[in-house]
C-alpha cells in the first residue's frame, strides 16, 4: 500500500528516521555510561518500546497505570510509573508490583507516604519507590534545598513497606529554552541539583542507588552526566516542530507527520481547508514562547504555510503572501509536522509506518487510563 | 458504584442534566418549527444520539465518515456528513449512500463537483449533496454574494449524478461572541444570509428544499428561524465552560466533567498537581477572546482555582490568593468543567454516566477516522 492509498487524516511514522533516533539515543546513553529508561508515553506501542530497550537496559518509563498494565502484558519486566502515586491508585499499583519483577512508583508527599505505609500494613505490600525531586521546573517533586526533602527521603529509606530506589527528576523547563546553549544550562542544572542532592543523602547515610533525570532536550544536549545513573527521554523517537524550534533536532529529522487532504481553496481569504483539525493535530501551541506566529504544526515542504485555526475536524491554512493554490490542488495530500508529537500521536487509534512512499506496517497504540 | 470508586481521570456525564438539555433543544426546535438534526460529534455515542432523535426528526449530523459508519451500524438511517467531501473519500461515501436511506454530503468546490460527476459516470452513483455556504465565519463554504455560488448551485441541481438537497452553513463565529446580545446578532446574520441565498436560488429556479443552519450558541439564542428548515447544534448536550463564558448556558448546567485526583500540594509555589493533563482535558484555551486569565477548565465548587498548565498527564492548579490546601487534601477528588467538552470527551475511551454521586451507566463512544 502507498501513502496515497491511506484514508486521511492518518498518523505516519517514518521508519528509517525512527530507527535512527532510537539508535542515536541508545548509543548516546551507552557512551555516557548511563542507563536509558525511555519514556514510552510518546508512542504507547509495544513495537517502538521493543526497539528502545536492550537486554542490558530493559526498563521503560510510563505515564499511567494503564500503560504499565499494557507493557506488563506485552512482556516488559521493568517499569517506572512516573507520576506521583496517590492512595486511590495503590491497589492497582500493588497488582502491578506483584506481576512485574520491577515496578517503581514515585512519591513526594508525606501524606502519600502514610497511605503507602497503611497499605503495606493492611496488605503486606512493599513498593519500590523513588523520591520525586524538583530540579527547577516546579511541576512536581520535593525542593531538594529544604530539610523536609531529606526527612522524606529518610522516611522512605527507613520504611518497612518501601524499598527506596533513589531520586528522580524531569527538567521540563528545558522546553522553555530557545536554543541549545540554554538547554545545556538546564541540563547542567538538572545534573547538578540531583547529584548534590544524592551527595546530601549520602552524608545523611541514606543510600541512593539510582539518580534518574531526563527530558529529550536535556538528553540531546547534556555535556556531562557524571553522578547520574539513568536518563528517561521519550519524545526523541519522533521529535516534532517544538523540538526543532528549540534546537533539539532539525525539522527534516522529525519522524512523525499527519497526512491530510486539502478539501477546499478559499482564495478570497487566502485560505485552504484541510481534514486535520484539533482531533488530528491537538491544540498544542508548540514553542509559542519563541514569539513565532501561531501555527498548529508545520506543513512539510511548504514552510510558508501556517495552520492558523483548528476546529474539531477542520484545519485552516493561510500564508503571509498569496498562496499558490494551483500548486496544491483540491484533493492533494499534505503532511503536517506536529507541534507536539506525543499529544498528536495520542489522538490516533493506529499508526501507519512508512518507508518513503510505501506503508510497510500498522501499529496499534494503547489508549485510556 | 459511586463516583469515588472510579479510577481517575474519568469523564463523567450528569444524566439528569444531559436529559434536560436534550429535551430543551428538541422542544425548542418543535416550537420554532424547524427540524433538529443534532451534530453528534460532541459525544459520538449511540446512546445520546438515540435520545436526541425522534421518529419525526430521525436525522443526525456527523463530522467524519467513520462516525457515519458507526451510526449506520447502530441503526440510524438519516445522516449528514458535515465536512466538504473530497475525491479520495467518494468510495467510502458511496458505500454509505448505498447502505443508508439518507446519506448527505457537502460540497463547495467546482473541482470536487467534477470528481463527484466522474465517480457517478464510472460507478453509477448518485450522491445527495448540500452546497456548503459561508455565512460569515470564513471557515468553509461558498460566498453567497458571488455569482460563482449561484453557478455552483445550478450545476449541482442540474447534475445527473447528484440529488441537490439544499444549502447548509455553520455560524462558528458565534463562538467569538462575548454575550447573548452579540450571539443574537450572529444568529440573525446566519438566518438572513441563508434565507436570502435560498431566495436568490429560487429566483434562479433552483429548488432548495432544505435550509440548514446551526451552532449551539445561535441555536440557544436565535430569535427567529423563519425560512430555515433545519438546525444542527451539537455541543448543547453537555455545554462547557466556553458556552457558559459566552452566555449559552450557566456554569452549573454543564453536564460533563473530568474527575481527577489531587496528587500533590506545593505550597511554596501555591500549586497543586492533579492527574488530569492535556490528554484528559485537551489544550483548548476556551473563550480566551474574553481576556480571562488562562485556565484549562474550571474547577467545580472551587471557582478561584485556575488550571494554569497542562503536560501530558500532569495538570497544575494555582490561584491568585493562597490556596486553602487543608480543604483539598492530597488524594481528594475534584471535578473539572472542560473548556471545550467536544474535544475533552474525544480523549476518553469510555464515559461514566452519573446521577448525583452514583455511577449508573457506562457508554463507549466511537473513535478514529
């Protein structure tokens, strides 16, 4: 089957590019002597997670318990659930702990520690737990400069109902950067904060086996992971317009696109209608902090076109100059490079895997919670 | 089962509110002597579409061909596919035409008319076609003030391969309004443009049986549908924060919420973490044209809280004043009123139907294209 035979909108994965990115990050981790534990939320498929893992580094990171169940059933044996656990999820987490050789959870709240210990007393569970640390992003995690953070680590390490695995952070503020130089600074901060905190725990005689960091921008640009043991990038398998805009990759390296049909020309408004709307692209604004004109993705091979508006199934394209409509007839196919490939991929019940203009495979991601 | 037993995030539908809205719009259409052909893209379930239709008004509107197939299989017999058709979708559309007593498509491009006629010559198909009209929204449709619009209508009416059904518009610019008075103006424009165009077609001896309009804001506020035969609102079954903000409903009437768990408190940043992120809420900004502070939804019963940031599974809440954390302990459940219920609903593989604090049913929407 050829790309031109597909129904639109469709989510396309360029297999050679995907393989290049997977290999690049695997080699980068090996070269820098850190374990790669990829975040698979970007794609949620067994196929890509299989490519990303190796016998030496079999672990993955997931964003939901449903993902953990899916990967457990798909044969993965070492999973970190990278969202702070809550009391109402402990039964599900306990089932996963029982069915997996390694199932790690995250915690950063004293109240949740109490709930984990109560669960342990009642059910005899012993969870593998990371302390989630805020390295400057301010989304989640303890502030490692406070006495409370060391106190919580000590409580985790001392608990009868917990196997304390180490400390974990996500430098999501790397997404606020404008260029690789800025990303390198965030990567240094991510490393420094975590290594200093691990040292503080050591001084307090709290063993901290794993120091886990990661975001695709910092994983691409970190000059040094000395003291870090594990990285958890995810987006790198596809990359996207955001990553290209901030300098994590080049636009032509993005491995995921949305195939769409030009449904109409409206020359009076210098507009075209495509059948990729908010449900095909997501309303992620991309790297809007860079002050670019808003576009809900880039149109491959047509860099002057902007997707300026999305309704549920309608996408509207315009340009600053008059569009050369005759070069893009009604019925033409376009490929849209998504602003944020994780959110775009999540909207599709299946992915079409391509090599040049051929569809070579079809993968089914997991969905829901 | 109680709401408190559900896994989070979960999409909740308040059944009594839903029924009230369904009945309200059905009665409104009957009272004003127009046929209600609800747009079911908001929910994509057989259950709600069943409530919205009657023996006298059995028709529905869909946004994708996959929805049309789902509803055909679910026993619906009168479906309008409300996105301009393209040549690459004609085979699928022909199958639907063959399997449904009424299957209407939209067209606004001369090139697409040529494709439809070529398909008819080759396959013997005769499509039921609406001319899509732009009543001022400038998303899709012919400009009814131009000679080209009448020419295209004449070609549709004269074609051997087309049954010309009438004219259809969507006043999506009602979503740019700030209050009911402005919406009433758009509703008048929507009606006036369409009725005047129907009159022009009549003068040109082009029969135009159906004059179809519709958006939830204009359907809620139109003072007069004289000359209109059909309305196609969709969002009204749930409403959402956007509709409340522009005055289509009151916030307490919104029938859809996302149930989420408070995962962490971060008093140093006056922030709370919830387990409803971009994949549970969508990144729709809501009625940002009103100049409100950005919030990705409203927190029910906590109007001072703002959801200021969404990552894939992380939602971050703050407030202008210090949050009373002790009133919303870690582990608490919150309900989020979505900015745009259509996009939020589309992210969930199932819906939980509630009456007060009880879960009374579970509905499975269709997904994909």
